[in-house]
C-alpha cells in the first residue's frame, strides 16, 4: 500500500492533485464523475471485478495523514476492453499500480479509470482515453474502438447481414437539439433532469427500450431468417425481431419495451417502422408516449465497409417536429457478438 506520491512532474504533493482532463469521457460517466478533472494516485489492488457492465477494482492507498483509504475504481466494460485486446491477465489482486481517471462529482472515493501503469512499467488504457500519460506507447489503443480508418471492404456480398461495430466518433444522440426539436413539456423535463438521481438507465443489466437500445456502443449482428430479420445486440444479449412483409401489422400486438417492428426493402436499404413501444427511453430524462413511431433506414455502403443509420422519431408528446438522428457503423471482420454476462454490484 503506497502513498499518493510524485509521478515525474505530474504530482508534486502527497495528496490528490486535480489535473485538467486529458480525454473525453465515455457515454456513462457524466452523472457520476467530473469529466473536467483528472487525478492520479498509486496504491495496491485489493479487489477486482472483471464483468460487464463495468470492470471495477478496489485500490488501497494512504492519504496525506497516513491513513488507509480505499477508492472504488470503474473502467470500461469487458466487451469494449475485449475489442482493444485487454483482458484480466494484465491486473491482479496485490499489484501496486498507478492509476489516472476522473474523480467522483459526489464527493466519494470513486474514480472513472482511464489509464493504469503496471508494476512492470507498461501502461494500459482501460477507459475512453486515447492518450498515454506515462509513456510514448500503451496497450489498449488497437481494435475497432480506437480505429479511425474505416471498415473492411473485402465482403460487399454480405450486404447488411454481418456484425457491425460502432464507428469511433459517432453517437446517435450527438446532434440532438434540445431547444429546437422538443415540446415545452419535454424541454422542462430535460432541464429538470438530474443524472445523479433520475438516470433511468443506471441499471445497465436491465434491457433498454427503444430507441435508446440502438445507441449502445457494442457490436450488433443482422441475421436473415426469411420472414424475420433479427437484430442481435451484445449488450444484455438483446434481440429485436423485424417482421418482414407488407401484410405485417402491429394493430393487434401488445406494447413492449422494444415495440413491434415491420420491415421492407428499398433497394439495399432496410426500412423498419416500429410502434407499440412501452415506456420508450430517450436521452436527458425525456419520456416518450405510446404514440411514438420510429422509422429506421439502414443503408450499407456499396463495398460493405460501412452501415449508415438514419432514425426518425415522431411523438407529438415529446417532439415539436420529427426528430432525425444519425449514426455510422463499420464492418470489422474479426469482431463477433459475445455473451454479455452482465453483473452489477
């Protein structure tokens, strides 16, 4: 168990030293951690929990008064770390490591982990950061979540039916315009939203409803079953069913979190209309009504390297006009949809 101490020129006091943020944070940390600050500390790993939805470790160190302090440290999911070639072989209970990450914005001994300096001097990136801190190179910079070079174009014949990985730098809600697109009621709900208290998706082992389920960053696969197309997501092992054919109707269907989806082809574009969504989840605390209609257009590029998603949401209770969201996905041949094996705690 070690003091928080001098690390090169970065920490000069035996205390927690707040640094400017070195990288943007991933999708889940805004409600718990201060993305505009970073701390570094050194200590001993006393516990490790290597499961989705987040890898967690307990780190024991000594504060400036020489008292033992335990920090609960949270990293990315096992799924996302797997895509970077990172597994639990790099960390072990008893290791003395240096870590960096975003501190809790609730005054707790909690850190959103970005970087780890291992006992052998290697640096591992376990968060959404793309920048090494203590070395010129680091493990965890490879793989689809760090690849900005586009997808693979070797199998255009697969069309939409393959596993897709989210293209770095894209997000379904990135261009969401709160002021111009929502009703007054939804606007007020968004302004009153407190991510520390009101986050409906905090339980990440619970299946999300539409359209939020489409925003997750994990691999997903399109499977052709003739009268049906299955959307198979890695997150929470979720499966959406799209009913193909002009005779399909949701009229007699019950509401459900994923709704009832009907699909048709327009050339190579798969057009999916979803209704009957129960308690639809949007962002920033905005509730969606059962009048919600979602039209998705999935268009693969001619060479099969990219999939463009355009999603139009119509719900008079939430949106002053139809809301259009966009996202891109890339084809990376070595990526598969793995069991999620989620466990919170």
